[in-house]
C-alpha cells in the first residue's frame, strides 16, 4: 500500500513540476515546450514511461494556458499558436477588457480539453484506424489545401490581397535548401554564397514578429481607448465571467470540434486549428456586423483558445497509440522514452491502464490551470495604468532582445536581427492588411509542397 | 609594507590555484559541438552522448551552433578540444549545403553505432517474405526518407524484375506514416524500434549480415544482389584534440556504448550494433556508406 502511495505521490510531483515549469515557459515569449524539454532533458531521463508522458502533458497544457496571457497583456505570442490572442486578446486588454479576455481564454481552454477528451473516449475503439487513415497523403493534402483556401477567404474582405500575402509567405518559407526538390531555391538572385545563413531558410520567430506581431500591435495601439475608465481591478464575479463565456459557447464548441479534427495534422496541427477556428468565427461575426477590427473580439478569441487546447490533447494520440510523434516536442519525448528501452503504443500504454491515469491527471491539470488564471483575471487590467505607448515600447524592446537571444543561442543573433529589420518595414507597410496570411503561408508552404510532390509521384508516375 | 607583501602573495597564490584547478579540470573536458536545431532527434542524441561521457568522468560543454556553417566557423576559431556527433546521412546532407566536415582517419575519433536498414510492409499484408511480396504486385511503391539511399531498392527491383516507384518523404518518420496510411506498399528505412516493435507493420528483410530483431537478411531471401549489405553509421569526429585526449575519448565512448545505461539502451532500441563491436571502422567505411546515399 505504501508503495502505491509512494508511486502516486511521485507521479503527482512530476505532474506538478511539469505544470509549474510549463506555465512559466508558456509565459515567457520564445521559450515554450521545446526549450523546456531540452533544458530538463537530463532530469527526465530518470522518469518512468508514464511520468515522462505526464510531465510532457502537464507542461504542454500549462504552456497553452500561459501563452495566451503574455499575448493578451504584452501582445507577444508565448507560443506560436497564440497569434489570435495577440490580435484579439491584446486589443481587449487595451480596451480594458483584459479580465474577460483571460477568463474567456482560460474557460474556453478547459472546456476544449474536456470536450475533446469526451470525444476521444467515445471513439476510442476506432481511433487507431482513424489516426492511420488520417495520415494518408490524399487526406493531408486535402486538409492543407482546404486550410489554405479558408485562410485566404476568411480573413478580411480582400481575397486577392490575401492570396498575394499567402503566396508571399510561401515564397519567404521557400528560401534556402529545399529537401523535396533537393536544390537551393531562387538561386538566380539569392546570394547564398555571400549570405550562407540563408541556406537554412529564414528563422521563424523574426518573421512572425516583423510581419505579424509588430503590425498588429501598431494597429491595436492606434485604437483610441476611452479615458473615462478608472477602475482597474476586476469587480465582476465568477458567475459574471461564466455568463460572459456562455455567450461564446457556440464558438467555443466549434473551436473544440475544429481542434479535435485538425490537431493531428503533423507539425502544424495546433497552429492550423487555432487559426482556422479563429478565422471561421471572425468571418461569421463580420457578416453579422458584430466584429470591429482593433477593438478585440471575445468570441473569436475563445474559439481560437478552445481549438488550441483541444488540438494539444489530440496531437498526443498518434504517439501514445501507435508510437509516432507528429511534432518536434513529441519527438523529444519519444527519444526520452527510447532510452528506457520500452515501446509506447496501445498495448503498453492504453491496455495497461496508463492512459486512464493520464486522463485523470489531464482533467486535474486543466482545472488547476484554470484556477491559476484567476488571480490574473482579477488584476490584469492594472497593467493599463501604464500608457499604451510605454507598453508598446517595452514590448518592442523585449521582442528585439528575445529574438536576438534566440538567434544568439545558435550563433545566429545577428542573422535573426537582420531578418527582423529587413522585414519590419514590409510589416509596417502591410499593417492594415491580414498579415496572418503571410505567417500561415510561411508555415504551410513547405508541407503543401511536400504533400503535392508525393501526390504527383504516387498518382502520375 | 608587510601588508602589501601579504596581499601580493595571497593574490599570486590565488592565481596559481586557479591555473592549477583549471588545468586539472581541463584534463577530461571537451566541447560537444551540435549543429542541428534544439529539439531535433540528432540534438537529443547529443544529450544522451553527453550523459554517457559524464558518467565516465568527462566535463562536457554542449556548444550549440544551430547549423553546419556556424559549426565550421566555430571549430575554426575555437581552440578547445571539441567533438561532434556525426552520421553518414548527415555528412551527405551537409555536403549539399557546402558545409560538411572532412572525414579523415585523423578527424575520426570513434564509432558510436551502426544501424542496418529494413524493408517493411503493413502487418495485414498476406506476403510472408520479400520475394512473395514483390511477386504479388505488378509494381511496388516504396517510401524512404531523403537521406536513405535509393540504390538498395533499385538493386532489389532489378534482381526481382519488378518496377519500383520511389516515393521520398521528408524524414523517416513521415515515410513510416506513409506506409501505415496506405500511400505506399513498403517502406525502406533505418531499423529502429519503431520498425522492429510496431504491431502495425512487419519487416520482411534487413540489409545486415545476420538475422536481427527477428528479421531475416535480404541476402538469405534474394540472391544476386549487388548491394546485400547496408549500414548507417553514427560516429564522433574531433577537432583540436591531442593524441592522448583523442585516445581517452575514443576509449570512453566505446566503453559507454557497452556499459552506459542511457547510451546502450538507446543503441539497443534501434537494434543497432554498438560502437565497441565495430572493430574495422575507419574513414573509408564512412565515405563508402555516404557514397551509397549520394
């Protein structure tokens, strides 16, 4: 009995560590789950299979909750999937609605997790076949093309401009050595010998900061906020926050559905589902005349954050059911598991009851993260005591330092900085367009090319 | 005057202690230079190698350079004893980028492991062996990663007189997914636990010398192959290493492939041959393996 108690305690300690570290990592822009796993790698080597998965799960969930906080307050994405939170959450914050932004995102995240969990448990008998068929290249290519079309037509009203922006993003993402074409792209006029860093492509963080984060912040800061607002402490009760969330429940549930479906697209599932859920909700509200650009839209934010957390859970399934990682952080987890000389699959993880244990901890972690968000809800608007201009300048300085530091860790600090400075004027000029299309083109372009090439080889050669 | 003299002596003693401790500490100290993105499989293997060397009393400093161009720049500028975990596939990929390390016997420190390659099909395929599988089809589509050599597959197709459709994926994991999802008929990958232990696939042949992980060799099933053996090597390259340091590291790495829990488990999980068993390993071995990929 004492052995069981000891084991349960150890598992709980691991979950608690994952939760705390994941929350901190999610709050700090540019850190995130991958960096956390790399930093804690030597310590994780001593854990059991279940404990490794529990640490990963709790850190990932907590990181998603925390990522939307830094996006809301500072306008800086804590995770790459919190781009909608940068736009809508930060705008809500500037408009003194930061408390509802955080409570909506937190409740939506928790609801998304539980709804997706219920869905997964309901389809458990068929899930392995579903996952395997989902990986079919025809399915993947269809989803990627569908997502691309949705992005172009969902955001704003100018689909021609969106197409151009999306194409620009694909072009930016194609710079460097292409693994599928097995050659350098655009060799005719990109001087790879003079600028060898370009061989490896443009770094992601400077691209999204220059072309999305800064333009969005500039537009949000331009928005004139009422100066009569004097109250900074959240006076709304928990019930009022719940009612505020319930008004967005339809969007939240649709976000959960989208996250559950798109979350398993390898490598881009979380980003894709977050932005598609956001885009669909925003479009619907624009048509109803309820969306005001720059003011912050709670239903759109909630849809995105719900999709975010749903996708996070669903993304784990291919790994724990058939031993296939579909994201970089999962690949790290698998390499940890490999050192234990055990296999992770349905037989070793689900049939043995470890999955059930993970589910209970998953529910608990989501509740705890929801509780952790509450003090932020009460006091987030205190940050509004500082002028928006000062917050913007501080954030800008923080972003520049961060992106230089991220590059510096790989001896490419100057490269990161130069990339940012070269793209920044473009981001500024495009600030009144939907620059999210550039970012999504940048992320999806490579996947579309790979999938299209495989499609061509399979069907036409 | 006495006080000044005392202070001076104390400072000199302190400096002497620092140098003494530094020279003592640097006896078994090495930089482990990485050149891939943090979080990638290769980066994680570096961390496992670091753990293994630390078990042997080494102080290992991971120097993350992010890419091979920075790695070469760093190695040219640094005077610290440095090692780099490398692979034949990595060498070929970096050669295309123009930033490969020159593989010479002087630069080569020790092998870490040698993995063979396998051809696997979905578990529900009725074929019981490789020949049966190939003869049951007019054409065979085979998935592989962009660093897995094609010539073993075309060699097999030529001998069995079957058209082989080559489907290249970005990474062996994606190639494996392609097989599971029904994109292709078979996958040709390095043998890892994913291939050996999955209940979703069965591996019909491997390109090693003897049956490994219960998988029969290709040469025991098909005769007349030009390339019946296929190995993929992980090894350590060195820079700024004295002969003594190089010998020490080589000895400890080879020993670690046998005795270190983390490293040997990791090697065993891939059903690979550990470094200490690779007695005839040199630069030519690696260059020959790389030539197959090119």
